[in-house]
């Protein structure tokens, strides 16, 4: 029988390596790395975080997409949503003839897909339901789901098997969190509840300990729990997991708060019967957060954070930076407009992009740079070039 499911690529990296270098590499970024992650010219110093940009999981997903195009040159190739949250990368895949399927009100529309087609599953993974629908079609599936995400899936599956409700720290609308939550549906009685932050966690803890806020719980979590969820029954035994790109410190604090709450409710000697927790933040997310915190110890006048506005890990990097210094989160290098002296950016926690003219007119002497795990090096290098050009500074040789 012909193989129709692939998770390990096709061994064609040597054939596509030139394309990847041309599309995503930056000599300028390589130069900064070699020179201690900093560049000074014309009275301005650019300091690059020591961990930034493409992580292993993103590298792998993009590589598999290019390999798929090379492996199946004559087949139609579809992608379930964005492969990663970076507009430049997704446009490049569309230029290869890969059709991106957008989500609709009732999920993804797979009606255009035929048995002879190839479908890429994104780095975030897909829900159990969507995976089943695609398998029924019989098309070729190339699964680029990140290994860190798969580790979280194993954790929530174990919770479901053992009768624990998975409390997932994440954004309920994010593709990864949807896919993670769906894993509990593989098991009879599997349950989940999704919390966004500590304030929502406190609502859960109050219910666990006092049970007097069920109306508020239903109003807050009605669309973020598994079907048939019973707050009184399903919060007796809880296992914590998280979307891999959330703030690590916040995820750990949420787990600690829930553990304390269950200890007060059932007694410290019985916590293990009611609570489980494992740190499922991916190492690349942690490394980028740690690197930006280290960078913020330097005397910086501003930070520029590069990455898609719908990128969770990039938004969290911007949030960390904004606590300490003026921060500009740009979706792409093109948001920096040298001729107009303007920058288009999304303020932390804002929904919409804003434009700021004269952003470099102030006496800024040191600017930090970082980028989300889905941002390619060429866009980081281009952003640096545009910052210098805005000041009328020639790129040093």
C-alpha cells in the first residue's frame, strides 16, 4: 500500500538547501554574531539578543514544506492554515504554489482536497477532528507538528487516561491550544479547561476551594471547556499543561497557584491524588525569553521586536521588553520606513497596528533587537539595515 503519511521529511535537504539560504539567510546577522552581537555606526549601537529567530521546530517545518514541493512537483499541495506565524514565510510558500487553507466559522474547509493531493499540517499541529477528516479523504499528509507540541499532547493524553482534567494555560483561539485540547477527546471522559492568565486561574481556584462562583465560571469558560464539562465534578483532579509559547514564568506560577488551591481544598497530604504539573514550555521559547531578559540588563533606549502580530511567542517577547523600555513590535522589516522616518508597530496588548513618525528623531543611542521563533534571519538583517537608513547611517563594512 502506498504510504500517505510522512513525519520525517523526504531526505531532500541537500536539494533545497540553496533555496532556503536564498530565502531566509542574512550575512549581516552572521556578521553581528561574529562581532559579539553588536554593531556601532554613526552614534547608534544595535545590540542583538543572543537567542532569536527560527527555532529547530520552525526550521524543520519550513524545510519539510520545501521538500514536499520538490518531492511532489506535479501534485496540488495544500497547507492547513499558516505553517508558522510569519507573513514573509507564508508568502514564500504561496509563491511555491502551496495553497493556504484559511479557517472558517465551522473550521477548515477541506472540500477542495482530493485523494491525489498533498496536505501539509502546520508546526502547531491540527485537531484530532481535522486529522481524522483528512485521513478519511486519503490524501498524502506531511506532518510538520513541532516535537515540543507533541510532548504536550502526550502529557494531556496521560491526564485524560488517568482521569485528570487538563487545565491548559494558553490562548483558546490559537491553533496550537485548540489542537492540544482536542487530544483529550481520544479517551472516554477526557476533559479540558483553558485559562489565559493568572486572573482566570484565580477564578478556578476560588471555585475549587469555595464553589460559590459557578455563574462567573460559566460566563468566563463556557466556550473554553470540553463538551459536557461539569465544574464541580471535573475540577477535583487537575493536571496542568500549556501552550508551548506562553511566558514560562507565568505558566509556572499558574501551576503553583492551582497546586496550592487543591492542597487547601483536599489537604497537603493528598495533593498528589488531585494535582499534577509538568513544565511543557519549549526550550527555544525559554531560551529566547531568557536572552531578551539578559539583553534588557544593558542600557538600551528602545527595543525592536520582529515577528508576526499573531505570533504568540513574539507577543510575549514584546511584553517582556515593554516592562523595561520603549518597545516597537513590528510584523516585518517593511514596517520600518526610512524615507518617511516612520515605523508601523503594534503596541503591547493592542489589537491594531499604529504608525509613529520621527521615532528615531529622539536621542536614541542604543537599540536592542530580538525576533520571534518564526522570524527568518533575512528579515532581522533587513530590519537592522532599515533602522540605520532611517538615521542616514551607511552600513559599515
